[in-house]
């Protein structure tokens, strides 16, 4: 008799345990985890311009007290359309995450973006927001120095004193001619004796 009662009691306990086991398990799943700390995002090098036709790299540092699950970049052309998600890649088992946006995806006037980091417990942190994103505008390339065409004729430069030097030699030449003319002016029949004085004003150098 006692054994039968004990057996019946054990059977009832086992049945109740099996019946309430799913509820107990579900309640445990609904309890909050011990990790309530969201990841931290920092961007040490932020560039707000990109050259036309160039790719653009974005790098951030993401840390968490337990571990980072994923980091996602959301970007679009400034003020246009919906944001496009892109998963950022972790670099060499470090805390740095990087992504390269191809030049084909960077349209004028530029792009705007924000970043979402999530840990394994589901805690999420945003760097920038969809309504207040970070922006990268297409900048103008630096003007290249212009090289003069070799076919162009260089302008003539007047040398100081050149004209004065030419005038000096002209006056000397005229004096020699006058002396020669005076010497040859006498006829061959007789000697001619006389004095010829030539006064020339030489320009100042």
C-alpha cells in the first residue's frame, strides 16, 4: 500500500515537472542578460572631403566590455534616397573597423553616413544619426602650375645703356669719316697745310 502511494506521488511530480518545464525555460530566456553596456565608437581620423573620382576610406575604433558582434555603415548621396547598409571589416583582430566606398558610389555633392555598432547581447550604439549624419563632400582638385609652351616667343628685354653705347660708336665713326674727307680734299698739285678741328658731343653713359 505504501509503495503504491509513493509510486503515485513520484509519477505526479514527474508529470508536473515535464508540464511546466517549457514555461520555466521561456521565463529564463526572457530574463535580461548580465551585459547591459553598449559598445563605444570613436573616429580619430575624420575626413570631410574627397577628391573627384577617388575612393573614400572610413575607419572607426569600436570597443565593448564583452565583444563586438558587427559594425555597419549606412550611407547615401547627400540628401537623396535611402541609406545603404555596408558591413565594416575588422582589421587584424584589432578594435579598428574599416570600409572603402568606391568612387562610383560617390556622386555630387558627396555622401553622408552614420555607423551602428552592436555587441553579442544586442546592445547598440550609433555614431551619427540618419537625421544628423556625418558628411563627406567632393572637393576641387588643386590647380596645377601652368608650364609655358616652348613654341611661344620670349619677350624681348631692353638692356639698360644699350642705346647709349650704340650712339657713342656712331659719333666716333662720324669723326673718322670727317677726318678722312678733309685729308683727301687737297689736290695733288701742291701741298696744303691747314688745321681741322672737329667738335663732337658724346652722349653721357
